[in-house]
């Protein structure tokens, strides 16, 4: 359309006009009024043609008459005819120019209406774009608010997580210090228990050595007791045999004592035999006395051995009591060790609970990290959506910018057309001025002609027909001039209206252009601000992602260090449990060895009891043997007294004989 208008505008001034080429652009605006309604010139012509010649024509002729008197009438008529034809041609050209100007004005109005419609459409598009931009800005603000809320939440969660992690780290450090101190105490207690167990082992080794020595001594004592028992059995058998012999001898002596008187000789012989036998018996008795003395010595040695055994038994009892005390102390130590192990196990359970809590907290932190990652992903999705919406807005802004550029180009074309219209207006104004000048010239000429007519009234009577024609033409020219004046006035009013409309349109276009420029600037500023905000938000999100990554790495490193520390503690706990199990095994072994020692002590006590019983039996048997020996000694003394009495009797008998 703009090119057509340019071509139309460029084509219209190329048409030449005979009188004034500048009036051609102005004549376009008058074409419509001439085509639609009859011009006042035509109406005046009709009125002039229909009306008879007026009375005023005579004074005009009379006025023109004195002027013609100075010149020849045919030259003046020729000049007037030439001037009338020129004026008619000029009027025709002016009318054509006015028609063209009116057509151009109508075309300009149509283009103006189209431009106004396009501006309205552009305003609608700009309003839609503004609404979309406002929606995008609202969405961006919401996204920014959501991002700020999420950032604030993330910062709060990070701070809370950091504070919780710091608190947990402090608690873990305290717990680790407590565990380390408890572990150090457990290690010291375990070292003390190991030292005590080693001491107990040494004491048990000494006890086993003493037990072995006691067993050796007990074996020696049992051997000695067996030897003494064998000797006592031998002595008891000999004593029984001697008792039997003595009983048999007493019986024989009792039987022979009844026959003493009758068989004194036999008795003397028997006494001699008995004396011989008594000598042998005395030898045997001396031997037996020496043997009895040896037995007494052996009994004293046995008593000494028994006292030594009793002392040993008392020592062993004391040793056993000491061992029992040591066993009780060992049991106490074992109980304390078991209690310490129980406390260690409780502490280990507590540590395991703490480890489970730490693992649960680590899992919770991992879940929180996962939630943070989900929020980061969601925020990334929101950012991507906002970026997409911003991209759409940018595309729409580019489309709007293109439309604005096209509108600007159209506005430039409109401005050019306006400038051309202003030029046309200037040309029309110049043509109007030229017409006014011509009108003034014509008025002066008419005045001159009137003067000439007044001067040549008398000379123009002969030329009435020509004058009537000239007067008709003059009237027509006057009417044309009047109509031209009216048309000029109408043109001036129309030009003023067009100027006002052009000013209003220019102001509207300028306001629209200013608003469009302002909106474009605002859109550019908002787009730049949104770009800057997006870049800042991207930078902030990248920084926050880096910080989150660093915090997650720190947490992972801390978790790995904590896991390593936990593994170390678990290894220490397993090691301590293994040591505790080893200690328990050693304690069980020591308990078994103590039980064995106690069993051996009980067996030794039983053996000592048996030895005591055997010694009591030996004492009883020795007492019995001593009683038997005393009885034998008494019997020997009785036999000696009997022998002495029998010897006295023999001596008496010999004396009597």
C-alpha cells in the first residue's frame, strides 16, 4: 500500500498543468466535491444562462467604455478572449488538480484508516504481547518467588543440616572421646586383668608345682605308710604267732604244773630244755626288744613324719585357704572383669545403638540430600520451564519487535506520505497563494477594466454585442471568481481541517510511536532485566549447586570418615570382643584349672584324711602292739619269776637230795 501511495503521489505531480504546476496536488481534494455536488460556478452559470441580462450590465459596459476609448476595440477583445481562455484553462486545470487532490485526500484517508486499523491491530498485538509479558513476568516473579522460597528453604535446610551435622559431629566427637576414654579404661582394665591373670597363672603354676611337690610328698608318705603298714602286718603276724606260742606254752605249762610233783625229773629235764629254749627265747626277746626299739624309733619317725605330714597338711590347708582366697579374689576379679566386660558390652551396645542412630541419621541426611537433589531438579525443571516461557516470550518479543519494526517502517512511510501531503499542502497553499495573487491581479485588472469601461462607455456602445458577450464572460469570470473564492475558502477550511487532522494524526502517531518506543524500551529493559535475573539466578543456582555439591562431598567425606571410624571402632570392638572371648576362655580355663586344683586339693584332703585314718589305725595297732608287748613282757617276767621259783625249788630239791 505504501508503495502504491508513493507511486500515486509520484505520478500525480508529473502531469503538467498549463498555468501553475503546483496547483495539481491541491486539485485532487476538490474532485470529490465537484463530482458529487455541482459547483457554485456551474450553478452560477445556470443562473446566468437562465436569467435575462440584468440591468447592471449597462453600467459595466458604461464603465468599460471609457477604458476602451484609449485602445482599438479588436485588440482589447482579442486580449480579453485570450485572457478568458487562459483563465478557463487555468480553472479547468485547477479543477482537475482539485479533483486529483480530493482523490488523493480520499486515498490518504483510506490509507489513514488502514493505518489506524493496523495501529489498532498493532496495539491489540502489543496489548496481547503486554499481557503475555505480564503473564510471563508474573510467572517469572512466581518462579523467582518460588526459587527464592526454595532457596530460603534450601538455605534453612542446609543451615539446619549443617547445625545438625555439627551437633551430631560434636556429639559423635564427645561419644568418640567417651568411647576412647572408656576404651582406654577398658584397655587399662584389660591390661590389669591380663596382668592379674598372668599373676594368677604364675600363682597357679606355683600352686601346681606345690601341688606336684605335695603329691610327691604324699606319694612318699603313702609309700612310707605302705612300708610301715607292711612292717606292722609282719609284726602283727609275728605277735600273733608269739601269742599263739605263748598260749600253747601256757597250756602246756599249766598241764605240766599239775604233774610237777610227779614228774619233777621230767620237769627238770623239761626245765633244762625250757632253759635252753628260754636262752634261745631270751636271744629272741633281745632281738625282739631291739626290733621293738627299732619299731619305736620307726614309730617316732612315723610320728615325726605324721607331724611333718600334719604340718604339711596344715601348710597345705593354709595354702589351700590362700588358694581359696586367691580363687575368691580371682572370682572377684573375674566378676569385676565380667562386670567390666558387661559394662564394655553395654557401652558397645550403646555404641552400636549410637552407630545405628548415626547410620539412621546418615540415611536421613542422605534422604535429605535426595530431597534437596529432587528440589534442585524440580527447580531446574521450573527454571527450564521459565527459560522456555522466556524463550517463547523472547520469540513473541522478537515477533512484536518485527511487527514494531514493520509498524515503524509503515509509520516512516506514513511520515513520508505525511511529508508528501505536507509538501502537497504547501504546494496547494502556494497554488492557492498564486491563485489569490492571480485573483488580486484579476481584481486589479477588473478594476482597471471597470475604469476602462467607465472611460469607454461611450466608445463601447457600438460593440454592444461583443460587450454583452464580454460582459457575460466577465460575469462568468466574476461568478467563477466568486465560486473560486468560495472554493478557496472551502479549500482553506478543508486545508485547515486537514492540517488539524494531520496534526492530530501526527500527534496520535507520535504518541503511539512514543508509547510503542516506550513499550519497546520497557520490553527491552524487562527482557534485559529478565536475562540478567536469569543469568544471576543461573549463577546463584550454579553457586548453590556447587555449594550443595561441596556440602554433599563434605558430608560424604564426613560419612566416609565416620564409616571408617565406625569400622575402626567395630574392629576395635570385635578385637576387644575377641580379647574378651579370649579372656573368657582363659577365665574358663583358669576356672577349670581352679576346679581341677580344688578337686586335687579335695583329693589331697581326702588322701590326708585317709592318711590320718591310716595313721590313727597305725597308732591303734601300735598301741595294741605295745599292749601286747607289755603283756609279753609281763608274761616273760612271770616266766622269769616262775623260772626263779622253779630254780629255787630245784636248788631246794638239790639241797634236799
